[in-house]
C-alpha cells in the first residue's frame, strides 16, 4: 500500500473547501515522482486553477528530473490561495524552480496565501531553488513550507525575499508578512522558523530585522552532516559586492546560510555559488543550472 504521506491529495482527505464568494484565485498543484527505468519520472501531475508545471526536463541525464512551477497570472493578489504538494518516492531526484520572480501584490485587506508541503522518501533528494519573491507595498502575505524527510533523504532549498521594489523606488512601508518553515526527519524536528511582521512596526530598520536592507535570503541544507572542510569551502564563497551581511552555520544534519543586502540578483548568485560547491559533495553530481534561469 502507498504510504499516506505520498498518496494523492484526495486520498489523504486534504482537499480545501473554499468559502462561497471568497475573493481571489484558488489553485492547487499535486506532484509525485518515482524512479522508473531509466531514471526519475513525474508520475502524478494534477492541478486546479492557475498553477501548473512545464514539461519535465533532463538537462543532466535521466537521473534528475527538472521541473519549473508556473503561476500564469504573474502575481499573487489578496485573497489568492496557492497550495503545492510534492512527493518524492524512494531514490528519486528532483530539482524544482520557478521561471521568474513571484510578485505579491498590494491588498485591500484579504490575505494572499501559499502553502507548500514536501515529502521526500528514503534515498531521495529534492532541490527547491525558486527565484525571488517580491513584496509590493501594502501586500498582505502568508506562506508556509513543510518538509518531511525519510531517515536517508536529503533536501536543499532557499528563499529570497525583496521588501518593496527598489528599482522603482518603492519600499515595503505598509502590509504584513507571515512566514513559517519546518523540516522534520523521521518524526524529529531538524529546523523551524516563523515570522509575523508588520511593515510599519520598525522591522525594516531594526537591528534584529532588516537593519535598513531591503532583501533577505535563507538557504537550508537538511539531511546531511556537513563536514568542516565543506563548511570552510562554503564560507569561502563570497557575494560579488561589499556592504552586505551574510553568515553560514551548521547544526546537526542542517546547514543554514543567511543574507541581508539590497540585491535579489546578488543573493541569488551567492546561493547559486554555495549550491555549486555543495552539490558535488552531497550528490556526486556537478551543479546543473535549470534551463529557465537562462531565459
């Protein structure tokens, strides 16, 4: 019998009942991957509403499946509800990304939500490497990420958030952001983080907030014990420009990299550099950038 965590949404009794007359899009994406000769294949691809994936690609051979998550409206407005469920069966390898930035638009009050649930089975690995999220002034955003790992599964993921549109001279001066992320393995919590930020509450300038910067980023590697040599190699990878704050630390089975600065491209390049160092050691495969990054 298929483990409950890997079953389709309707079999897990997890379909979302939308309130009658509620504003905004309702979109769901339910994906599952499995190893079949000669490699990892997408065996379940179900979607409702404006959320889907492009054709699976294999730029580095059949062993790792690359998929790009698409949200055709181009941005998330107040009242939108996005739900993404991803299941990796044993020994499968998947790299997921997005073709461009996720824009969180100004809201008149309703919350825009995105909830991602990922289950990675024994011997499998997921790389979740999305492009940045941009919070428009006045946005009201709530996101969650829940990752469940089997004992010998692995995960590499990052999130990059731009507070306001710096190129347009717009700062994130009003609005709200709720974020929750958690990674557990075999029933034990490896890493967890929550945030509930009011844009007008001093977060932008506080020394324990953005400290005057406009972009933050977090990269997490889970399920691996990072050795001293690899940690040193990661710390030697530096952002292209000065004037940023960054740090890398490790706890049991988790490595965490943090960034504060003013450029989403800069943190993306730094995280990509870290991934380029980490991937050959963790997977015995050289880093292979998704094709959509070059578009």
